[in-house]
């Protein structure tokens, strides 16, 4: 079963982001390019936060990515939801 995980990423500075390209230019792809991620999006809304959605083939792929961790302190991650299809 595919796993879809949604998180809010919030910049630790005062910058705002009108597009995902602006966010990525400053913070990188934030997991979108990880080998276990089948697809993903970053959606900006003009605030200092974006919504990131990552899709994994299964729970093992999600666990593998989550185990890798994140050492980037330029943003915080807040879990929103996870669903299976």
C-alpha cells in the first residue's frame, strides 16, 4: 500500500515564500529527491511555511526515509497527516 505523508515545514527566519521554487532555493528539496520517495510536492502560500507531501511505495520505504533524519535547522517540521491507498 502506498503511504502519503503530509507535513508543514516552517522557516526559522522571517522570510516568506510565494512559490515552491523560492522555498527550494533557500531550503533545498526537503526530501523530495530521496530514493524512497515516489513523488512529492511543496506548496507555498505566501507565508513562512509550506505544505510538503511525500508519497512512498509502502511503510518500509517511509520508515527508511524517516530513519535518515533531518539535520537542517533552517526549518521545523510539523506532522499533519498520513494515509494509505
